[in-house]
C-alpha cells in the first residue's frame, strides 16, 4: 500500500495535500522515524514529539525562502524527511550518510547547523536583520525546546529581539524535557497546570460546550478577547510579553489543525511573536512514552516491539559507570566533594551518584557557563566540586574556565566526558579540542587516563590539587584492567614507562589517554618485526613530564607522539616545545592525531584507522620515522 510520505519530495509536495491528510502523514513520519532509529539509533523522542509541529511549519511557511532554524536539531528528523532526504533517511548518523543534526552543507532547507542548545533565536534574529539590511523578503522562525530555553544565550537573544522589534516568530516546543527532565525555576513555571495538557483539555472542553449553544460562537469570541487581555497575568506569557514579544498559546502541539491555524495567523503579525506549543516527547511510540527518564531521547539500535536495546552488551563497564563508582567512593571519604552537570545526569552516570547523595549532585540545566562559575563559587567556600561536562559542551564555558576558575586558582575538578572521537553524533560533538584549549591556560593541570584504574587515581589526584585540574576520559567501555582497592595520589606531572627498555629502544612512542593501549599493541607488533620500541604513558598533558620525554629523546633520537585529539596545539605540540626548550636538536619526531578538519559522524573505530590512531598504523608510523636507522641500530 502506497504511503503519502512517498509522494513528498519537498515542502511544495506537502502543500498540495488537503489538511485532512496531515494526521495520516504524521503517523507515517513517526513510523519511518521509529524504523530508522531502531536500525541506527538516534534522537527518537524529541523528533516523535515534534512531528505535527514540523508538518504545520512546512505547511504554513515556504522553506527555504522562509528560514526554519532548529535549536540543537533533535526535533528535526521529520524536517529531513519532508525536505528531499526521504530516500537517504535510512543512512542517518551512519558513515557517509545524513547527519543527525541540521547541516547547511546537506540541504538548503537546513538554514543553520546546530548540535548544541540555545543557539536558534540568536541565529534567527541575525537572519532577520540581514534580510532587513539587504531589503529581502521572507519570514524567519526559530524553534526551541523548553530545555534549550534554560540556556542563558536564549534569553540574551530574546532580550535583543524584543529591543529590535523585528518580525520574528519563535516557537517554544514545551515538552518538559531536554535529555533528562528539565530542571530549574523556569521549567517548573512552564510545567504548572495552566501551561500543560490539563489547561488545554479544559479549554477545548469549554469551547466544544459553548459551540453547541445558539450564541456559542459569540461567547467564544468574547472569552477569547477576555483571555487575551489577561493572559499575561495567567500564563507564562507574562515573561515573554515583558521581553517585548506577542505571546500566543499555550496550544496543543499534537493537534495539527490547530497548529496550522495558529501559525498561519501569526506569520504576518508585525514584531516578534512567541508561539507556545505543548508536546509530548516520544509521542506515538509506547516504549518511549513509558520511559519517565529520557522518553527515548538518544537511543542505540533497538527492537521496535519492545523498545529494548539490540546492541551487544559490553563485557566491561563504561568509563562513565567507573566514573560514577569513583565519585560515590570519593564522596564517602570526603564530605566536601560535590558534583555538577549541565543536563547530562544520565550521560555522565551522575544519576547513580544522585541516588546515593541526592543533596550533593547538582543538575543546572543546559547552562555550562553557569555550571563552571557555580563550581567556582562552591570552591571559594571550601568545597571540592567536580564539574562533569562533555568535552564538546565544556567549550561553551571557556571564558568561565579562564576568568572564574583558573585566574583565581580555585580547586575545581573538570571531568571531561566523551574526550576523543564520539561516533554517530559527529562534528558538533567530537571531544577533540580539549587538550589544546586547556593546556594553554595557566594554573590548569590536565590529565588523561589510559584505563579505568588510572581514571580512579586521577580523580583522587585532581581533588587534592591546590587549584583547577581536568581529567579527560573517552566514551565507551573501559579496558578491563583490575582496579586497585585504594586511591593513590599520582605525582603531578610524572608519566611512566609501560613497555620496553628506553636504554635499548630504537624509537620512543609517547602516548596519552586512550592511545596508550593501542601504542602498546603497536610496540608488540614492532618487536615481532625486530624493532625495539619503548612506550610511555604521559598521564599528564600539563604539566608535562619533561625529564622523561627528554631522556627518551636523548636515548632513542626518535620520538612518536600519539593522541586522540587535534594535533594543532595539542599534546604532540607540547612535546615538541619540550624538546625545543631543552635544546635537543637532531631528534626525529612525528605526531599522530587529528588533522585540521572537522570530523563528521561515523564509526569511531574506522575514523581512528583513517587518521592513523590504531595499532597497525602507529607501528607503520614508527617504522617510517626510523627509516633505515632501525636496522642499523639493531645490527
């Protein structure tokens, strides 16, 4: 049986449908999103919840002439299906396939690329103003969730938009969640009965009852006028009207007819307008609707019938689980230790810590800047905060790291989750810039564990530093090494030899973090080929173990550095600086890491191989670095 969806190659095809067909198309979109996410994983819940909203936006507005700007992009799967990418949709988040986020290079309908939250209103306002400057026509719509609205940047943009008074439509998709349930006073306000489903059901009931009376339509019009006059006092519209926006809503985000009617009415209003839409994350898929924690936010492959993961269960716990275990133990030993995250309780596994120490774990919402300065304030008063933030999201708080923490030498521990390549989330989420951007900041100590046992000791070490320290660890399973029963404070700035004899080695491989174990495997392969390699686990990117590195360089005259991070300004650069400052000339060096490109979504294992970060490539790089010298020295 043919689907309506198969006849939609662009938004013009959608507009040819009668309004009565839209609920059927919404069902087909959900079925396609569920089937694809079951195969590839993805941001299921948010896209299911926004299906009718996406349909209504494309039915009313004229993309790409009218610009639809998505916040984060978790809501945009149906948007991709309706804008010429239906035939490729099953490739989403796969190597060489569609991005899981809006991507300007992918389609003219993706007006703005995004994988981080709270950006849409700023970008949309910039587009509005650019069109005004150029004398161009077309409307601009920003779609932001209430989770994204917990970020301060969104309010900076609302304030500016209200000041300028330009024609801008902001759609607030209110589903009470970002990844985890939203936190904060603003979220609680939005979640009151007046702005939720109870209010909408009451309003529809009154409307239906009055509509059946002889003078019902006139009564409805009178009530609407009265509500419009007082809604700023009775709904969240008070906030937005105070910022200079006309407020419309709240409206049922799953009633596509009401959405179309409302958007068609507001698109020609003068000045900034905010449309408050109430949706249900995970709508239309039972397992997501039944999940009270994430509502199917970011799922791996799953069985459609049950919603259960079909991924092979790892034999070793994840680094995130080891991290949570360590933090629980550290909190038991030291009452000063607290933990902070920015809307990533589940992702960082701090939800497990919160179950044990509910008063010592803080989720501040999508507000990384606040998280870092909040940690600084805690540290000022004698606590030992651990700020657990994904590497890619900590970038958003760089000024706070420098100005509020490092400049004052405050003892804040940064737990950088997802350091390195992250896979299907792609370029917006790769945690590959942290080593470079952190090591240049005075007073900062930067560590990267080779395995879960080192992670354990580095967290303990970081909490003992009289100043800021960062511990950077990867996504995924640990190495399966045994764990020491007690914490040990590591000597600051000291690495260790983990393979070979420096005095007899042909080449020194100096690796950091996730690259230590591949480097050891490479050394074992080199030994079979008659090449002697010594492998050092640097442990510290800053301060560097300069004595160890210079000794290795002096004895081997060949140094290969390996890092799962950007080469520019990273760990390898620090090693070169060390050699230059030590006056070691004539040492053959090579750095392995990521080149000056943005790394798209794909399989992280394949990407490591492409960039020379797996054992065979590391061994080949060492052999190439040696040239004929290895044979001569071995002889």
